[in-house]
C-alpha cells in the first residue's frame, strides 16, 4: 500500500499518538518556566537563551547534564526511561549554545552512548508564543530522529 501523498512531502512531519503524548508532557514541564524566562526578557533582565532537547541511550544522561550545566541552566527530566532531557540555557547566544551542545555530545560519545540526538533552539525575542517555541523544538527534534541524524547537533534560531 502506498503512503498517503501528504505523508511523503519532505518538510512535513507526522506525529503519532506517542509523539503527541510526549509533546504534551514537554509542554507541561517547560511552559511555566518559559513564562518566567519571557517575563525576565521583557523586563530587560534576561537576554537570548537556548532551549535544548537531548537524548541518548546507554548512558546516565541526568548525571552528565547535571555535571556539565551551569548554575543558571535549568534542567528538566522529560522521560527517564527514554533518557530524554530538556534544558533552558539562560543568557546564551547561538555560539555558546552550540559549544555547550558540542561538549555534551563529545562526552556522550566518549562514554559510548548510543542514539545521541541533540536539538537546540536559540530564542532572541519574546515575539513567538511559548507554546509555538516549545512545539518548534519538539518538531525539530522529531524530524532529526526521523532523518537519522544521530550524533549531530541540530541548531535553529528564532528571532
């Protein structure tokens, strides 16, 4: 049986039931903290930040992220069983976010982690709704997994 035409377009991504459940979980965990980060940005107390979604198998991701993150970075355990974590890296621009992700992936590779996926989204302004930003991160992460971009850092910027 052929796939429906709408599923074969390269830029489209299809969320299955598990993906939607996971997306709802991520939205629930990140939304409140993102509200505060946006509030700080609007007051002028906060600057650009990077939102990261990272996963890997065969490694204690929580311990690695806890060790490598800065005091100002906010770590979220999304799904311990699937080793999926999110980070909000405050006051971080594109270069800093990329170097941090690069360092994390390097440590994971040294520890023989498998199926490493790392997606970063730089947010420079509060022009986008929080829900849109989080869903864009999730979509980018899922697309990188669908395309088999393991051991790569997929980095996008919203301005």
